[in-house]
C-alpha cells in the first residue's frame, strides 16, 4: 500500500495516524466489481485530488467509502475503525444533487439537513445545531441569504449552500464529487479557499475533479483511477518531469504490472487531461 508522507501536524493532533485507509478494495453494483485493487492511506489534514476519465470509478470509490454500495473485497477504515460504523463523521457532496429548487424551504433549512446525522430523526434542532448552520453559512459567505428560498439562489450560490450543508455536519472526512463543476471562476476560488482552510484546521478533504491544473497547484496528494489504482502520491511525483506518470506497482500495465506511461505535455498542462484519457484507455 502506498502511504503518503505527512504534510503537517494539524491542530490537536489525533492519536490515529491515518484518517482514511482503503485496503485492497473491490466494490460495485452487482457481482462484477466496478473498481478493484484500490489501496491507499490518507493522513489527517491533507487534501487529495481523485482523477480519471469518465467511468474510471471516482464516484464508485466515494460510495464504497460511505457504505452506499456493497464492498466485494477489502476494507475501508476511518480512524482505524470500520468506516461504515462512523457514517456521521463523513460528509458527502454528490456530483449531481436532486434537490428540488421549487420546494418552499430556505437556505438555512437545506443546510440544517447536514445536522440530521447528529440530531437524529424526529428530533428538533438544538441551539448548537442552529449555531453550526450559521457558522457553515458564514464560511461560504451566504449568511445573509439564510432566509432566502433555496430556488432563488444562483448556480454558484446553490453549490456553496450545498457545501455548507456538508460543513454543518462537522465531518472529519469530506468527500466532494466535482464540487466546482459548472460554476464560475469566482465561485471556484471561493470554494477552494474554504477547503484549504478546512485542511489547515486538520480536516481531510478528498475531491474528485477533472481539473489537472488545480490538482497540481492545490492538492497534497493525487489519486489516479481507471477501474483500479493507477497512481497515488504527491502531484510532483505522480506527474513527473516530461509528463511521465508513475504507475502503482499493482497496476495492470506492461510486463510484471509496472512501468511508466508517457504523457504529451509539450504545449501546456491542459493537454494532460486528454492524455490521462488516452492513458486510461490503454491500461484498462
């Protein structure tokens, strides 16, 4: 298993070494695994980018970690304990949210939904829950919009409100599936500023993204998927000089299952996105 070096010692350093450990994971939606051979460990206070072409298993990995789909083999540990027993400590922002914008609920009501795992069903919110909602809205600069009907928000504001719903849960691990997809650059910057602050506070943030420039510039670790683990480590090592991507020794590529894939980076990092698509097609 690849185990990353520590980036920092977060405030109030916990007794457990890794926030999230995935051990020889295979998972899917039936008897046939959609992902397999996934193994990595993430320390507290790190931000990890998950990359790969469409259908590579990014969303499947998140759902397996959350216990939303069957695990066919392997284990997922949160704080060295079965992650399925600690669902309330994991916050999830799906790629597509099915929230009905015409429904007559306020922004604060939507964010309060993030408190349900801690409140319990059929129990009224407490003062501490309302304070958590206000703090979450303040983090994403939507505090003054708390009483607004959710459907009156712009696309970027709605995405920030949904992120606030995750933050209100006060999770130790955040799993965010393309949180800046389809939003304007200002909103992208705002969201990543929030995520970086959470990381600096000791939270562990895992983000699925197609933005390779963002991965290189903002993330501590990068995890590349193509149905199995292709590469995992610091971006500077994964995206090596001259565009070589170091393959995980377990990746099914070439003699003995190890080697390098050359990527065309002659003009700009933007080419890397297409190259990753070609790489995945080659080794899948």
